[in-house]
């Protein structure tokens, strides 16, 4: 499973260096035009950077099937920590892995600088239709394919059913109902909140996405930013009401207090990606049997639209001298026998065949009270709204979210004002890095 980055954001000189390198079109390495299957038979060594624990058994299975291959698996950190290390290695021209796990929001930043190999040359275009639209769209830039999906994060509503039943509150199906449920819950128990949030760029952009917002448009180095579009403002208006009325617990996600709140009934819901169940099982054992999964609240009654939140691909680095072998392992991990190993480890699939399989849909989750949660999560993957784009400097954008939009949680600044400030900062930054931003 993969979640969006929760670690400390990196700023300043590190980020400026990252984008300077990006637009310098870092590239290198060879790899030739060797057939991937032939490369696997010939053997060789691969250096893989990944934080997902399911990659280890996949690597072991691949090496067992290909005795001539040795895979050195390194956890170089999650999210920003790894991206900083990866960009440093690219800049130094040494120590670059053959493959790296990269979250979807960060992938454009590396692709535009030609740091990632275009996998169409190795046959990736033949996998069109293998993955659900959200993650498949995320690994494409122009005519190229710059990674293969490991998982996806179609969003759903995770809710404490026991808490809702205790207070006689209906499970919300729309965002208006969600706000009403938040009000009723907090009125019934001042210690209980509908959710927790202290400013999360990933959640905010996902809600804009679902609402139809398309604030970022990218065509090469030409970028348009419009955080005043209808979908972005729909998010700002709705979420502002939760903040203004003190209906959101001021607790940072992934903190000890956050896990405690999910377990003791003071945090009632999470609207997040389909990778979340494994985190509940490992981090919130006292919530077993209490939690359920429902479709994501809708902006209009009767609709069925979702967005992605989190998820990652694995990419072959342009600097790799073993591209064909790297791609063969990647295809094994993302579309071959490795997928079953990821599912055994609790991962959420990006592959259509697995999401539609009767066995997968029929699985009953003991943690979620015997509910067939995959039915809900699989449908969520089908309902992801198309057309979303991330900025080619989204890593930076997310890192300064709390300096701008996040001020709405700690001051009199509104989310709408924060979005305007965010847009101004991103426009200035993008232009300074060589993009043409409007």
C-alpha cells in the first residue's frame, strides 16, 4: 500500500536545485535495445529504490525465477526524503538506481527533466488497458510512458459505524450531508469530530479533483494555474465551513494522537485512498469490527464520481545501464506474478483484471465487520474523474501548502484566500525555474 507523503517537507535551496536540474534535462546511461526477456535470461544486477514492503518478496520471487539476476533493494526514505536523494544522485551522475518508486504527484517532475526512461521503447504501450484509468493516466506524459503503476488510491469514505449508530446519524452520501453529520456528531459529543486535518495538500487537491476542478494545466513547460476555478472553490467553501465551526480535529495525520483518535471514537471518518485498510489493521487494532467503507461523498446527489489520493508507480531511470532488465522486473512487479504478492501483502491493485475478479470482490474483511470492502473500492477505481493533471513541480507545491492554504487552520485567513496566495507563490516559483506560468 502507498500513502501520500506525511514527512517533513523540504524547501528552499534543495527545491530550487531540484527544478534547476529538472529543466536542465538530466539524462544519461544506455541500456541498448535488448529484449527484456532476453535480458532476464542473460542476467545482471539491478539497484532498486523503494519503500513499499511488498517489493521485497516480489524481488525475491523474480530472482528465484531468474537465477542470473541479483536485485539490491534499498529504502532511501519515503516521499520527499527519497526524491531529494534521487535528485542529488542524478545531479552527481553517480549512485542513480536502475528503478525507483515514485508517487504519481511527483512523477511529472522527474519525467519532464528526462530523468526517467520512456518505457514505450520497451513495450509499455502494449499494457494499455491493463490498469485502471487513474494510475495509467498518471504515468503518461505526452506520448511517453514513464513508469508502471504499483497501486492506486481511488477514494472512499472510511467511517466508524459504531459511532454513527450510537448517535443516530446517517452515513453521509453527499458533502452537504457530511457537513450536517459533522455538526450533529460534535453537538452530541464535543470530543468527537467528523475527521482530522491540519492542512493536507493531497487531500485538498483530491477534493478539488472530485469536484471537477482542473487548476493545473500543463503542456511541456507551459503551465496554467487557476485555483479559483469552480471545483477548487467548491472544495474551499465546503471545507471552510468545517474549519470555521471547529468540526475538524486539529490533529496531524499519521501522528500517534491521530491513530488514537481513530481507535477511541474521537475521529469518525477518513475520506482517503483505497490503500488505507492495511493501515487500519496495523495501526488501529482497537477499531476492529467498528469501521466500515462507503462510497466517497458526492458533490451532487445521485452522482458517482471519485478522485485518486496517493498511490505510486515504479520507473526505470534514464541513467540505468540495464534498462531492458529493469523493465522486465518492473513488468513482473506491476502486471505479472508480482501483483498477487502485492495483494497478499495488503496492497490495493491498479490492474483491472484483479479489481474485477470475483474472488477479489467476494473477500470479506474481518476488520471491517465482514464487509466486502473491495466491492466499494473497486467501484471507486472505476468512477475516478478523468482529466486531472499535477504540476511539474508538485513536490514543491505540496511543500508550501501549509505556508499558504494551511494558514486557514491557524489564523483568520480563509481557504479561498489561501488558495490565492498559493497560486501566487507557485506562479512566481514556476517562472523562476524556467517554466512559463500563467
